[in-house]
C-alpha cells in the first residue's frame, strides 16, 4: 500500500450554537437579581453583569474575568485588555452592558479592583467558579439549550448582522476583528451558515 494514498478522516464541522434574542431575554430574565423591591442580590447581579458583558462585547470569558474596574472608560465605552496570544486589544461595550456594570459596581460594598468578584472581600472571580455558575444556573431554570460563556460570545455577531450577505460579511470582519478572531472559517460560518 502506498503511504501517499492514506488520508486522515474528515472531521465533521461543528455547527456554531447561538441564542436567539427571545432566548437571551428568557435566560437573563430568569436570574433572581432582586431580593425585594429595592434590594439586590449582589452575587446574582454580578452574574447578570458578566452575562451582559459577554453578550455585549463578544469577549472571551477569561478576558471578561480579567477586567479591572479602573480599566473601563465609561465615556468611550471601551477597555484595553490583554487577550488570547498575549495580544493587547480594545474591548467595546454595548450601552446595555455598561449600564449593568455601573449598577453592579455601585451596589458592591467591597473595594476589590477586579470587576467580577466573589464574596464580600472582593476576591477576583476565577474561571472555574464562573463556569460552574453557568452550569448550575442552566439546571436551576431548566433552560432547553446548554448555555455556555462561549455561546454567549457568539451572540454579538448574530445580533448585529443585517440580512444583506455583502453587508453581513463586512460587519462580520469588523466584529470578528474586535473579538480577536483571525480565522476566516469562523467568520464565514457566521456570515453565511449555508456555506453558499
């Protein structure tokens, strides 16, 4: 047998899972952020804010968790972060995400520098704790899709794209660049899931 005739098996392409706007609304509305008419549960408020940051920036979970309070410029709606590959990039926040960040930071009692914290002492939230929170919340509300932090990252491109393929391609290039992506294969699947 000739070695050149041996080919690796083709791996099926995984379909990118995302949430529709209705599903996002259902997911975030289920978070018990209030203990009463004027009382907030700061832990749940922090989780809601994390979800809003992921939805509104397209950031990776590790990038969101590395944010510091002082890194966010509320005037311009951006923050400079160190992303994947130890590369510096600018993260742009949606107005909705900025509003949730302001609410969360205002209601926190700690002096911790990290944006997302655990406990009253303001210890930075770790990746594993955040991922566990996503799994537990999904089970708690019996959500039909397996919502992950990575899935929420994919919401921004679908939300901002229009129906015109040409315009969608340009928008996808801009959004994916903002998200720190360089692979064209991911952008192509986001722009035209049919592959046409």
